[in-house]
C-alpha cells in the first residue's frame, strides 16, 4: 500500500490562496467522499485548518491526481495552484504527517491545537469508512509520535498557540493591556484561548459575540465578560480597542463600510483588528483606512518565528523522536506486508508434510492410533523447527527493508515447492502407468503381457 500527501500551508501559500481552499466542517464529509472516489484512492482523509489544507490518501500503485482534484474542486487555475503545492510520497508522507501532528510544521511550533484538529479529521473519515486499514495504522502512529514529543520534550512549555501569539502582538502594540476593552467575535476554542491569555495580561473587560448567543454567554461567563448578540455588532464594536475575530464564516464579518462606521463612532481613536480566521473575517481592504490597524494570520508569522528561536533545542529533540517513530512505523508496516508470504510458506510446507504422511500411510498401518498421533506430532514439530530460522530471517529482512534477502529466501521456498510439486506429478504419472498396465493384463491384452 502506498501513502500520498498533497497540500499547501502557511509556508508555501499566502492566505489569499489558503482561504479559497478552506474546507469547512459542514462540507468536509462530502469532500472526503469525493476524494475517496478518485481513481486509485483506497483510503482518504482531509486536514483543513487555518494554516493548511492537505489531502492524505493511500492508493493501489496508480498515483491519484490530487493537484487536479484540488484545482477542479475549488475552480482554480492549475497553473496558479501548482507553485504552492507539495507532494509527499510513502516514507516522506509518513514523516510529514508525524511532524504535523507533533506541531513541528506549525506556524507556532509546539502549539497544541493541531493534534486535536488531526484527530477530528480522522474521526470524520473513520465514520465515513474512508479510513480503515493502513491509513488508520498511520494515524495511530502519528498520535503516538505526538504524545512522545509532548511527554519527552519541553516544546509546549511556553505560549504556543495562534491565540497566544495574537495576544502577544496586542501587547506589543499597546505596551500594556491595562484598561483596554477586548471584543472577541467567535466563541470557539481559539477565541477561548485568546480570552484566557488576554485576561492574564491585564485586559480590563471583555465582550464576546457569536452567532449562537448561548455559546457567547458561556464564554463571557468564564471571564466575567459581557455577551452581546451577533446582530448588535454594528452598534457595539466601536467600544472595543482590540477586536479579535475567529469564526467559520465564509463571508467577511467586518467590511469597509462597517470599519468606517466604527472609526466614526470612536471619534478616530485607533482600533486594532486581529483576524485569525481562514477564510478571513475582515476585508483586507480595511488596511487602507486611516486609524485602523489590521493583522491577519500571516502577520503573526514574525512573532511565531521569535518563539521558534527560543524552542530550537527542544525542536531538535522532537525531530529526533519523529525520526525514531517514523522508522518504527515503517518496520511495522514492512513486517505486516510479508504476512501473506509467511502464511504461504507455512501452508505449502504443511501441504508437503501431509503428502509425505499420506505416502507413508501403508507403512504405518500396523501402528496404534496413539502411535500414529505421535508420528503426526513428530513431523509437525520437525516442520516447525525447520521453518523457525527461515521465517525469522524473513521477518528480520522485512523490518530492515532488505529486499534482496527477502527475494532470496522467498525464491528458495518457491524452488522447493516447485520441485516437490514436480515430484508429486511424476509419482502420479508413474502410478497411472502402472495401473493402466495392470488393467490391460487383467483384461487379456496380449501386448501388455508381452
């Protein structure tokens, strides 16, 4: 079975392109099934986050045209998409997924959200029956690798989320958050993390708006903030010094006209907008307005890079763990792949044993049933002892990827089986000739008598 990953991320594509390929939770099942239906695809999973869109598949040797799938699915020019795409095959695909799950490929190295996002995509694909065999084992391996990185390194010990980087940026802008009013648009996990960091660093008050008002109330209640109705945003947004947006909306929440109205009601006091949603919640044209400072998720890259320097040593330790786990996974996969060979060898050897027992049956007629059982056990034990070293050699060669040894050992058994089959056929032919001659004698065939 072959693994293939095709996608783009914050390193290879600007947000303008990433948001065009963003796959929301409402269409993820449908898109996953469409990917599964592509020629050659045997299993499929899609990972779509604010920083990446990746297609993960197993295939039967006929490599699926995943770039064409993306271009067609999202009505994009193939030539526009191609420079930003990456393809990882087999071992490199495994290593890539392990690094993604362990947050080593994230904008903020060490952030914890990506593992949950990978698990969520895995759950969707599992429920659809799109992940069931080798890819399921691959994902389990990725989760184990990520757990080791979290347990054995300090890579996640400091502020390591997109939300925390957004808060860090706000602190750099204001110098202090004391007395500042924050508006969160969206009540998901990202907004909750942002609220937690904001309140820890001195934000004076918190407003929360969400399409589902009950969720806004729950989040605001955790921080003694105020929930406002989503339809009241235009009347309340001007109260905030900092607006952080993180919704799943396919359309802009704040456009140029709304931004101008906010500035007017604030009497031109500056407002800072931090848009951590993909697709973006805030129209990028707002950057042209005097008095509004807009930062999107790509602008957070510089802050994230500073965090990466601090975690360099832990990242190296994490990379070593990923290398170990990748090799361990491939050893396991290679061993699994020779299971049919092992079963074939054992079956053929048992067939040979039964043939020899059948041939010796006349010589064993004088044996008691207990003695015949003892002979059966003796031959079975001899067969198992004979097979032990060759089978162990096959397993070792499979784990180490030693294809030449695999072929050599396999060929030896193949020749033995062919020779034994030829011997059986020769014996059957001789018996047939003897029986024919005896029949002709019994029927008076003079030629046969002579």
